[in-house]
C-alpha cells in the first residue's frame, strides 16, 4: 500500500510499533514496483501517527542519485456530520511543494450534504526520473553518462508540470428514493518550457498551459428503484475552457440481482468542440458483474466499448476500442 510519503505500490516491508493508544511509530523500505522498465527507485522512510495526525519523512534514490526527498503530513478529521482530510508533501531536495490538498464534507442536516476539494499537485510528482519523460532511454544512469547531475535535475524540473483543482458540490434529499445535486469545478494545468538538447534526452517543444477549465455537473440520484440495494445516477456536464467546449451525459446503475450477484451498467456520451473548428464525439457503454463465491472470494466480469468520431478541416476519423476483463478477486 501507499501513503506516508510512498508514491505507489512497492516490494519491501513496512512495520509499526504502538507506543501508546494514540502514538504509533512506523518505518518502511523497499523498491517501487510500478516501474518495470529501466531505472527502479529504492526508498526508506519513517512516520509517526499521533491520533488523526501523521507526519513523515522519506528518502528515495535512483541509480545512486537522489530521486525524491520529502517531508509531509496527513490530517484526518471525522464526525458524524462533518469530515476532513488534508495532505501536504514538500520535496526538500528540489525545494518544491509537491502536493497540497484538502477535502471535506459537511452535513448540516440529514437531507443535505456539502462537499469541497482543493488540490494543487505536481503532475507527475517531483522526481529526478521525470527527466526520462521524452528521452530515448529508460535509464537515469545512461543520461548521467552525457550530462552532469545538476543538468539532470534541471531537466527533471523542466519536465514536471503542475495541476490545480477546486470543486464544490451539494446533494439534497428530495424524497425517500431521490436525491438531487451537482458540483462546480475549475481546474488548470501549467505549461512546460521546451526541454532537451540531444536525441538521448529527447527534444520536447514548449507546451502551453490549459488556462482555467470550468465544469458544471448537475445530477439526479435514485435509490432502491428496482430492489432494496440499487443506486442509479443521471448526470449532465457542461465544460468550458479557452480551447474548447464540451457536453456530456452519464448514467450509471448498480443493482443487486441476488444476495451474492451484483450488476453494474454505465453509459457515457461526450461531445467536444474546439475553437479551431475540430469536433469530437465519443460514446462509452460499460457492463460489469460480480458474484460473491465466498466471503473473501468473488468472480468478476467486465466488458466495455468506446467509439469516437473526430472531424477536422475536410477530414474525419473513427476509432473503436473494446476491452474485456475476467478474473477472481481474493480479499485477504
């Protein structure tokens, strides 16, 4: 599992010791397993849990050079009518704020709930390995054969963007079976400068920032419409940015066919029109079913289709993608 500064799944070990009911000391070490090609980062770190507060420090290296060195904190707050979670991660090696996020819910009554999310983060998170984005090699060690560590870090900085998101929503109970609500969000992604001077590092052109993208998404939620445990969601979205306008319709339903057999169905239609004159339409149906064989063992089946049509100038293109998944899930 991730958390306490660990960015992703890893092969290694974590251990903790409860000093008191409200104080726990933890340690973790290992190698990230999400990176299967080229340089593989290794790390070690420590954290302290003090009730709802966690503070941590972590050091990560790749091919013998610093990859990520950060300190951070996680704060959790839970009450029946309000919750909050905050995360702060600061990279001391690059002197950069990697992540600052706070989300919460407030339920002033049993019929109404407010939600909030404020999120700033590096995308991808700050790492020396970001210098490999666009390079013709997957090895940090190979890059170091043609450049200094200082130049490598500068390249990693140039290839690390940042995204910002603010979202506010409300849900109102209308009747025993129906809720209505929606959310408003604004997001942007910062641009990146041109980077790289050789074929090995890759020569990436400058990318412009997206500007503020606004989205308004009203929704209607139905419960227990077909059975005692089903949920159905209808949602519309209108998106506006400096580059395009988009509209989408989404419907999702989850039904318990029997005590052990569930069925999920979803359908999304999305349309996007660019200021340049290009337009795109996409439809995505999805079907998923699960059967609980035992308390910890379930059978899963998923199938979906994505069809898109794009028009630009006097040309058009059609793309179709199908995907299927079949397997067993063991929770232990």
